[in-house]
């Protein structure tokens, strides 16, 4: 089995070469952002149309910092008390440019859970409201995914621990299923395959879509940070993934 740092090296190497960019739908390495500032919503360079979306209310939670994961910089998403905004305003969203969702799409990111207390929620969708998957990472590190259309029922994957973890969603609108793989630093990978989309009616998905992965915290704890080393959405399978 490959650990997360091995996959992380392969993925970040791909980021560095322009030959990978033709298959990328979104690429957010945070390297061009200013330290102690929120990330730029307009992502530099290609691909076209990719962007980061967040409401002004959560700006205090978003700061680009020196990375403990990969590269020079990372996005620290810290659960600072910002009052009680609507749920839709609590997410930071990474939204790709348009693509054919009937083709396989890979969503992947590297992260580290620091001073974890409450849950981190990770949503994957078509960018227009149709849900593909939801991952929940609890303060204990336990990771689980929503089981089908029942938002209240979760299936456990395993524990991400306290080190760097690289999460990969592989999605297929044709089969309305996804796979999730989590590579863990210094440990074996966690994998679940053939999981059903949350939304099972294919007509609810807009196509061309704007594939989106979004992150939020639950509860309030001002010291809990989910550090994102990079976020990528691609039409190509990550290097060295089985």
C-alpha cells in the first residue's frame, strides 16, 4: 500500500508541469496567495473558469499560511466563531469550469486536521445543487460517507488520524456511483467503492456541469483548523493511484 506522502508527491509533481493542465478542471495550490489573507477567489492561470467561492461572513476563518503539508503555502480553515449564518454561507467552495459530467471526474485534496474537535464536512456535487457525496471527518478522526439519499445515515470508512491525509473521490454519473480513497501518512489507505450518489435521479444533474467540492465545520471551536494543502478537480486519474 502507498502512504499519503507518496501520493502527495505524485500529485504535487503533476501540479508543477504544464502538461497536466489540459486535464485539470480546477487547480488551487494557494502558492500565489498572500500570507494571512483569505485565498484569491479568482485562481491564476489555467484552467479556465475555475474559482473559489465563499461568503464574506467566513472570511475570518480563511487564512493562507505557511504549509505543513506540501509546497510553501496552504489554506488554514479555522473554526472561529462568526455568529450563526445560514448553512449555505458556512462553506468554502472550489468550483471547476464546465465539463461533461458523464465522463469520470476525480476530486482530490491533501489536508491535515489540527486541534480537531468538531466535525469537518466535505461535499461533492455538480455545482448547481445536485449532490454526489458527503464525507464527514469527526474530531476523533473517524471518516464516514453519507449512504445514498438518506442524509442522516453514514457508512464508516476508517480513521484519518492526525497526520496528512489525501482524499480522492472518483465519480461516474453513468453508474451514479463514486469511490473514495484516503491515503494516510505512514499508514495503509482507506477505500470504499461503488457507493451510490446521494442524488440518484440523473436528470437532476446539470450537464455540462461545474464540478464542485466544498468544505465546512460543524460547531464552534476557535482553535480547530482543517489545513488544505491543495485542492484539484481533474479529468485525469491522479498519478500512482491504483
